[in-house]
C-alpha cells in the first residue's frame, strides 16, 4: 500500500523511539490514510487520502 496522501502528499516521517534509558531506535510516523472513493478529473477513483484532508473537505467523495 502506498503511504502517501493523494491530496496533500503527506508521507511517513522518520523519528526515534526513546526508551527509559534514553536509547534511540528508529521508527516511522505513518499518516492516517483512509481508502475512499473520490472524484479525480470528473471520474470516481479509489485512492488513499489522509484523515485531515477528509475532515477539511479538500477532496470530494464519490457517491
């Protein structure tokens, strides 16, 4: 599955897990992607869109 939002291009961020002893191990912060049917160039299409774009109305859902 693609981990990139079709609307805004939000992608995973890289960071560190920090233990109690402050040791760092790598981790990924994945965006909250949802698979929805949206209108792209006038036709409905399944795409992965982040929850922030869905809530703000940046994409139009297909019926």
